């Protein structure tokens, strides 16, 4: 596994990191969001959608299972919290969206994530902070279309050059 770690001091920084992540995507992607309740999964998803040009409100799809948004490309936002395991119908919906950015909250419930997918784990760190850990298979481009260098350097969003306290990358467990 390859990993990029970013420290976010709070909610707004998590959203800004999501914006950078969204702006760094140049094609379709599957992004699995993991972490405990309140870790910032929906906030990160809102930032990704904003980075992809969606200007509306992003809500947690916990009770409806999925929301669809239109930015520079289609965005499919799923939430598996209410499911014990991934649902075949939901899996079919993201497999059909070949041009979309698919954001899956509670992705730890996905039995087999798609090859080339990006796993984003949010870990509470202090009172308001969190660590954002991005993982992908070694030897694959993260989600195939991610400009990783822009995230490492904080250059995907020149207005918010560094959404947190910096990132580092390297081989992870």
C-alpha cells in the first residue's frame, strides 16, 4: 500500500482538503471514505463536490443511501452506514457510473473495493483535528486520475495552498 497522510486542524480545513482532492481529479474515480461517526466524511465529500464545481449543498445520504450531484462530471455520493454490508444494487449503481466520481461513506463495509480505488480514512486527532490518510494499491495510480503531486504540495487549490498542516507520503501498512 502507498499512503499520503494529511493533518487537518478542523472542519473547514477538512473541507478545503476535499476541495483540493476534487480539483486534483482529472477523470472518474472511486473514493471510499472511512472513519467513526463525526470524523468528517460528509464534510470531506462536500469539499470534493465543491472542487468538482458543484455549488449546491451536500448532505449526508445516510437515510436515502445515495445522492447525485452534477459538477464538472457526475458525482455519486453513497452512504453505507445503515447497511451491514455493501448492497448489490448500490454496487451496480457505482459500477454503471463509469464517468462519475463515486464517494462512498462507510466504505469499510464494502466487501471488495474496486481496483484503483482510493481509500480515505479520517481519524480524530485532538479536540477538533483529524488525520486524513489516503491509501491506494502500490503500483497503481491513485484512482487512476489523481494528481497526487498537487495534493502533496498543496497546489491543487492556489487560494488555500495548504488546507492543513501539511502532508507526507510513503509506503504504509
